[in-house]
């Protein structure tokens, strides 16, 4: 029933997934799940425990025991958490442990919402391959890194441009080259290059695509 009302958004770091997902969720009154938070939550559990993010046994256990309150950790938005997230995200058992939660969110969105928007790396390919709307947002890595630098500085944090760019390139490579659910557009995804588009223009492109697919009857 509800499972038809799902918008899958994938793409690399800083492409504008979250920005677009929030706007679409508001537009359609859908629930929104930032699936990166789940991987960040697992990565943060390992950091807090003083364990390495490449520890397969510990990471798998952390993913299986992940609680919603783990997603409230204040450090989750840090680049340290992002790096740990992208390491645990290469482990197939970690991905498997997080799969059901994501699918339940998509098929039975919380608070009685009529549908769901999920953003991540493998929503259109693995988590919700049946989603009627799949968007893949991307942009040149230099542009994505510059956005990240601006964001960090706006939050009053220090950012060394070369370092942010290098971290993003490393994370792109880990996400794209891994065997378990690598980052790639689904065959039927609509690709939006956000490099020269502001959030309003990206939103308009997405709305046009959704409308041309018949909308959601809304
Ligand atoms: O979720 P993801 O990492 O893909 O990106 P985001 O958090 O939505 O956006 C990363 C940064 O890029 C934010 O500071 C956005 O305001 C900015 N952005 C932009 O400049 N142009 C866009 N079309 C989308 C996002
Ligand atoms: O916000 P940003 O795009 O920088 O990262 P994120 O969406 O919070 O994701 C952090 C890391 O989690 C990514 O680099 C991926 O390695 C991993 N991830 C994933 O593998 N699959 C997802 N569906 C979401 C995130």
C-alpha cells in the first residue's frame, strides 16, 4: 500500500542529498530518513569504545545493537564520524544489519506519514529498488569539498581546504570501490548534477521528474 510512495535519493558526500530530501519530504508531507546517520551511529559507537572502524566483529555487533538514541550523539555530524562511517559501511554484515530498519521506514513511515524519502548511497539499488522515484545527485568533488568547507566554517569550525578535499576523495573511493552495495546510480535513476544548481533549481528539477512520473497523486 504505502510502499509505492518512496523517493530514493543517492549520491556522494556533499552532493546535496540532505538538502533535497528535506525539501521533498516537506513538499509531500513524507517522513525523511538520512540513512548516513545509521552508519555514522555505528562508526561513533566504535570511536567511543576506542575500537577501530575496520574491526569486522565489533562493527557488526555495533550495527546489530544500534538504538535510536545512538543517533542523538552530538559528534555524529563530524568528519571523524564520517570517516568511521565509510569504513564500517564497507562491511557486508553491517549493511545487512541496517537493512530491515531502512526498509521498514520506507514501507511503514513513522507518524502515519503517507510516504518516505530516504537518502544515502544504495537506496535506489539495494534498500528500495522498487521505489518509483530514484534520484541520483552528484557534483564534481572540488565543488562538494568547497561546500563542506563553507559549512564547517559557518559552524565556527576550522577547515583546511586541501584536507577536506583529500578526505572526500578518500571517502568517495571507499564508497564507490567497495564490493558491498557500492555507490552507483540505479539503472532507472534520474541523475541531477548539482554543481551549477542552487537548492531551488535542484528541487525544481526533482519536482519535474516526479511530475513526469505521474506524481504521487498529490
Ligand atoms: O547530504 P549531502 O552530503 O549530499 O549534501 P547536503 O548536506 O544537502 O549539502 C551539502 C552543502 O552543500 C550544504 O551546505 C548545502 O547548503 C550546499 N548545497 C549547495 O550549495 N547547492 C545545492 N544544490 C545543494 C546543497
Ligand atoms: O552527509 P554525507 O553525504 O557526507 O555522508 P553520509 O550520508 O552521512 O554518509 C556517511 C557514510 O556512510 C558514507 O560515506 C558511506 O560510506 C556510508 N553510507 C552508506 O554506505 N550507505 C548509505 N545508505 C548511507 C551512508
